[in-house]
């Protein structure tokens, strides 16, 4: 739960990226940064 709530909370302002959470079968999970275009960065899901 803490991983999911931390997504996009502390993004580095000098990079254009969004963070995504990936969980594998309830045994492993992680938050990853994915670089996006300037247009994608400005759109909030």
C-alpha cells in the first residue's frame, strides 16, 4: 500500500517521467520511473 501511495509524490523536476507500480503475483512489487513526452507528462490520469 505504501508503494502505491508514494507514486509521483517526489518526482525530480528536472526529468519528465511518471512512476508506475508493478506487482507480480502478490510476492514481488516495485515502483518504476517511465520517461514520457512533455505532453504526456502534463496529462494527469
